[in-house]
């Protein structure tokens, strides 16, 4: 094997080795794509470092965002190892890095979506404190997920070390390839990342309807849907190019780089758009949906009205045909029943005709709770002089 007879059939001539040359069109195209991706990733890293303390960077989870960018940078860098001449060392680097870079990316995405899902799932049940949602805990979880891939690669390399071998698909071919390219064993490196992709996609579906302030889960969903399509196209292409080494290596390189590009486009492009094009939106208030802002403003207005009502009581009689509303602060909501009782006493006082009788009935009203009753009423008669200037 690996030799052919000469024209005179006197001696055997070695068949020249074939492998993906770095100066071939396939390699140049793959490296050009990766170089553009590396440049974009470094640019995003620089922008995030410059605007490290801005709300949009902080809201995206700075620690996991940098972990994600590191994984994306490795995805683009894998291409340069794939186009090198196969050796035992190069094959080992290819086998380890191809699955490792994907694991870093999708472990970070899975940690993000898991955190969002747990927060909103717990919010529907109880207001208790959640565990393992701090940045440090998130990094530990992400590192644990990545460690599983490292263990898989180490065990795989011990059981079956990666080697550069000569492959002879036909009598005239002498292909210099890594041993993992010959069969389906190279997919072992992608098995665990594919599991992470599936789980992350499930979480993205579960968290797709959360409030707008946390719409990063929707962007993660778009990323995962597109990634699944890319990988569904890659698997049959990989197994269908067993005898075409250049095409197989190039398809793997482009798939890895394309997955990283999708992640950048879906997750980081919207953030860059706000940071660089619309910096006026890079404020904490813009991170909150309109309905939540309205609720906060309404609560603040109600709180101010309650404080003003607690300063001076200016009326003692109310129109019984008009519904009396109460405005209480969140701290005093537990006393709502007492306030209703006090309001009923005030209603009874309004039915009295003389100032003296009105004052006697009002003596049963708690001054503390009178201040919490909204003075949304009409004066039906003269205010008794005894309470005209009453202050709390």
C-alpha cells in the first residue's frame, strides 16, 4: 500500500502524500473567514472592556459574556490548527480543541438560560432567595460543565491516542490524515457539546415569553435554533466526504466558525448597536419594560399622596355615594382591615348634623390611620372648628 509500479513495472514508486495544504483555496477561504471572526471578536472584547460598567454590559452578565467571547475566539482559532499538516501533536490539538471550544460557548449559554429560567420559575411560587445565581456561582457552574468535556477528552486520548496516519481509500490515493477522520470517532468530541446545545435549546423555548427586560433569552433562542440547523446540515456532510479530506476539514472549520458567527450576530450585535449607535439608551431605566416603569411611577405617586394625606386632615364629611379609595404605603398594607374600620367610623361621623356630634364620633378614629385614607371626598357642610387645623 502507498506505492505504485513504474511504467516498466520494474520498481515501486511511493504515492505522494495528500493533505490539506495551507496555501490551497479551501484553506485560504477557511482561514479568511476565521480571521474576520477573530477581528470582530477582539473588537467586541475591546468595546465591552471600555463600557464595562454600563448597564447593558452589566445586564448581560459580564463574567459569562467574557467567557462566551473567549469560547468564540477559540472557535475561530481552531481553523488554523485544522489546516496544518497532520502530525501526532497537531492531531491531538485538533481533537481536544474542536470539542472544547464548543463546550465553552454552549456551557456559558446554558448557564445563562438556566439562571433566567430558575429566577422566573421561583418568582411564580415564592419570593424566597435563590441559590447559585451570583456571578461567582455562575462561573463555577460553567467551569463544571466545561470540566466534563475535559475529562471526556483526556479519557479518550488515553484509550485511543490521536495519531497521523496514511489512509488509502483507493489504490492510487495516499491521504495523510488524523486517525479520528477515518471513522466516526471524531464525533465523540462533539457528542457532549451537542447535548449542551439540545438542553440550551429547550431552556430557550421555556424562557421565550419572559418580560422584555430579560429578552436576552430570546436572542439565545435565535442562536440555538440557527445552530441546530447548521449542525443538522454538518453531520451528513461530514460522513459523506470521507474520501475528500480537504472538503471534510474545510466543512468542519466552516461549521465551527459559522456557529461562532451566529452567536456573535444574535447575542452581541444588539448590544453593540445600543452601545455605539444609541448610547442614550444605555441607561438603567431603558433596561426596564414600559409596564414595570409605569407601575413604579404609579407606586411613587400613590406613596406621595399618602404622605401628603398624613400631614393634615382637611375634611370630616364625605359623599357616601362616592367610593372611598385608600392609598397606603407597602409597609402599611398589613393594616388594611383597620383602615377600613376607621373609614366606616368617619362615614358615620359624616351623617351627624352638629359639629359637636361629629367631633365625638371622630374621636374613635385613629389619627394614624386617618392619614392613610385618601381624601378623595366632597365637603357636604362646614368643617368643625375643632378639627379644622388638626395635624398629625
